[in-house]
C-alpha cells in the first residue's frame, strides 16, 4: 500500500503540463471489457491500463471502464466475472493507474457496440480513445497534435492504432498518404473499419456509427464495407496513425486465451 501511495503522488500530484491540461477537457478514454477465461484475475487489465501511461497526456484524462453483460452461453463464467468487477472496483479505489476512472456496468449482454453506447452516454468530451481490455500500447504517439489536427480538420474521424506494419492488405485495401485537409501528425488513409484501439470524434459515434448498428453484434459487421468506404471516404474518415511502413503501436494479448 505504501508503494502505491508513493506512486500515486509521483503520477498525479506533480503539476500537469500545458499539453496535458489541454487534453483533460478534450478526450475521454473508454476501456471495454467482457467475460474472459482469466476472470476473476485483473492481471491483463492492469497490464493494458498501465500501458496507457506511456502517453503522458493520458495521465489526467477522464477514464471509463465499461463492462458488458454475460452472454447466455457463458453463464458458467458469471461468478468469476462478477468477482472480477469487484476486484476492478478495488483497483479504482487503490491503484494509481486506475485514477479518475468511472465504471459502467451492464447487466445484460450487449456486445461491444451497444456496451460502448452505454459508456458514451456519459461522455462530455469531443473525442474518445476506444481501448479494448486486451490491447497493450507498445509505442508512443503524439496525441496532442493528433487532437489539434482533428480540431482543424473535420475529415479526420477514426484514427486507428495498428497492430501490424502499416501496408496495403485485404482488410484496409490499397492504403495511401492522401489526407484531405491535412494533419500535423503522420497518418495513412485506409478503406477498412476496425474496432481495434482508436481515437474518434464522440459525435461521429453518436451520429454515424451507432445508427448503423441496429442490433447486438461486432461493429465491423456493420461498419466494415470496403467498397462503400472507398466511394465515401470522407463520411467514414478512417486512417491509421503513422506512415506507410510504420511498425505496430499496440500488442494484442488476446483475452480469449490469456
């Protein structure tokens, strides 16, 4: 406990930089979680939440962890999952890496999209960083100038962190460096849509993403339409952070087998 208190002081009691303060009212970090075999252990979630602090500006941002409900076919995991939720509540009280975190607990199974919808209902910032519980950040990126870019260029709507080397592929199509409206950070235009960790406009989710999701299901089922994104890219606004050939920014720990 003493070590945690010392770490808390080190992380949060020193003054925030101007860039960090600029992000406090701009960005909310939403972490999505659901029943997985490692529950009730919080080990994986602790690793992935701790990785966020690689980005200094994330330190003061509001954070939400949203828990999906238990699907009928996984009822045998209910006790472990509810114990996991209690363990996360304890982390919010005691662990500095869970500082400034609000928990949203869904009692019904909603799948990722509609579970995320519940979290966004309480977001009051113009941007969100959607972070899945089994993705660990492994490389820094310039969130401050990315947000400045999105402030000045409304065409930037969905900026994903890649788990692979950035290149043309079957999912994202023939990628290129065309950025209509410009950007202060390196971006690659893509023609696929993924729910892997990404920065997005909050109103983009409310006005564009959620209306395309009429029932519980993976967001890609409704949003990943490569021919439509190719024809209407300015509506989708999908990019990868980094230039073509850039290495991965996130590591998938794979909660299903962790």
